[in-house]
């Protein structure tokens, strides 16, 4: 099964088919959920289902001309706005170009569908431009916005969209999926099930990228390598890698706190390194571990605010080792 099909939330797709049949479609929806949960895949599935020539119980066939054109991004009545490659934000020019299409009648379909992926990445100017369209919607257009951080959107944009929340999968369900799809150790699948944040697509990507091996390399470099200046310099310059390292460190300290509290081993995330965790937690008091945890959280906030975290990582290294 492809990642795209794996990540479609069919109950939400069915919900849209029902409200469309009953002619109860709103003019704008905000899809809310974690990164990689399937918001944009589901939005595209809705667009295909609304235009599919041969739907199967409301699901797109993926083979007809309309489905193929939507997949290729060339259907005249379905438009996708996303962050340009290497761009920091969705610019006002991109938003204006999209909104210009909302004023045109559909070429072939009953309605034109506009998907804005990661809407929180729009500049404030882009948000204000979109707000005008939300305040004066056209009957022949449907806007589907997606966001993993909806609080970064203008409250006025959120209030003018009907919010659809995407449920995450349980760790147990993801663990079962990983063990069924891949031949790996339980501790391997157990860690990835935690790190996937309830998203099957992310779990598959992490498995295929061998993130389990990478996380152990991160831990070894940060916790046990005395000369970590080069490692910290490189990590601090790469926001994605820094975010991964901090989440790994947070889960590591969390495990140490649980061991210190006498919690059973099966609740640990790093089951494969239980001996290392035992040796780590014994060096700290319960209060010191809590302080370490809070310092990791604070460093994550610095990273989220696009601040240089190199010094924060160096201080954390001194305290954690």
C-alpha cells in the first residue's frame, strides 16, 4: 500500500461525500492534526472523489482522467498551494495567484477546490489576503486548509473555517503495523511507534530511513563522545536534525525519570538501551532529572523560535554528562 493511500482518512472522506450530497458543504474547512497524519492526502482524495468519473463507494478510482490530472496537478478546477522549495514561508504573491482563481467559474466541475497545505506558513500579508476571500466566499469554490500548528494562524481565519481534527493512531496500532510490515526486533518497532506521533506514514518513513540506527548514533555522539563540539555545531545548523536530537534526548530523560520512579520496563521508549539508561539515571537525583527535562523543553522552544541553539546544546551537554 502506498504512503498516499495509507494516509487517507476514509471516514473524513465519507463525511465530505455525505455533506456534499445533502448540499451542506461549507465554503472553507481547516484540517488540523500532526505533521504526516494525512491532512493533504485526504484533501486531495476529496478533490478526486468530487471529480472522479468512476467512484467506488465514494472513493476515487485513481485511474480515470480526472483522478490522473489531479494527481499530476493539472486539473483546471483543483489547485494546490504549498511551500515553495527552499522557501521559509508561503508568500503573498502565491496566495494572490491562488485567490485570483477563486473569482473564476469552474471550467468542468461543479465547484473549484483550493487546497492550502501548511497554511500556518503563510506570511501575515498572505493571511490577510486569504481572510478577505473567507469573508466574501464564492458559491462555486471550496477551500481546504491544512495545519499542524493552527494557533499560528490568525484567529479570524480559524473562526471562518469549519475545523476537522484528524485522529492519531495508538502506539499499539502502529507497533502492530510495523511488526506486520517489517521484520525487526520488538524494541526497534516499539521505539518507532513512539516516535511516529500517531502517524502510520511517518512510522513507515522512519523505518525506511533506518531512524532507529540514527537515534542511537545521536545518543552516542551527544552522551558518550567527549569531543562533541563538531557534532553540536553541525546539529545546530540543521533545524530538522536538531529537532530530532532534542526529541530523542527528551525521551531519554523521560525514560530515566520513569526508571527512577520504579515504573515497569515495558513503558520505556529506549528498551534496546536499558542498561545504558540504568547507568545514566543513577548519576542524577529525581529533581535533577526533572530539571534536565525542562532544559530540553526550553531548548526546543528556542529552536521553534528560530534562535541559535548551539550554546544551549553545549550547556545541556555539560549538565547531562
